[in-house]
C-alpha cells in the first residue's frame, strides 16, 4: 500500500494548544486542495481521500476528493491529539508544574483529560490496519503524521516530534509511506 499524507493548510497562530478545537485555515479550502494536487504531482492517484472530521482537514479533503473524483472518508481516529482541559488556553496560563510534569513523560501520559502520544499512535495504527492495499491520501494533523512516522518509518516518538511537519503548500509537505 502507498499512503500519501499531507498536513492541513496553516491555521492562524495560536498561543496555546489547539488539538481538537475546530479552527479555520488561512486561505480557502479550494486553494488548499489545489496545493495538495500540486504536491501529489505524477504520483499514483489515490482511491480514497481520508481526513479527520475537523474542518481544517475535512473541508480540504472533501474539495480534493471532488477534484480527484474519488470518495472522501472521515474517520475520528484521525483527529489531532487531545490536550483535554488545556485546549484553547494559553501556554502561559497553564500551571507550570503541570506542564513540566507532562513534558517529562508526554509519550506515555497526556495532559489532564487529554491523551498521550502513545494513545494517538494506537488509534492511528487501528485506522492503518483497516486500509485497503490501494493508494490512499490523507489530509492530516501534525500529530497523526508523526504517528505515521513512528508506525511506518521506524522513527521513535522523540525523533518524530523533533522533525517539523510542514503545512500544505509548503515545501516538503508530502509524506509518502509504503507498506
């Protein structure tokens, strides 16, 4: 199977964790779909375009699927990491002892009411296991792309977190995984 993964288009700058908040993209979903087509180039055409239900992924994926004339599939397992009680708050307003404790073991423990990196990896692995062998395209969140790096490219979570995930329309935005 070939899986192409693109992070959604850029969103307005946030002063804290966004996670599962439904925030808009900068620009239009039509323009983001065009950038995705450009990134796909001459690669094998996907048979499905996948995304999370959040609009920053889902609306672009829907527009792209329409352009490619393939189905668009939403899957909750593709949601960004949940920051729980911290979502929508400013990093500076969070208790420093709580953020320090989380940073010491973010791979195995989530913020209050949130999830760990390992939990993200488990739900992405469950989604991967159900994919058909045909080429697939995913408009994803950074946390999901990082989980794919761990699951399919042999990366560790610390290494996956150390490498930026480019937004759609930026150079090197396309990640390609083969299984």
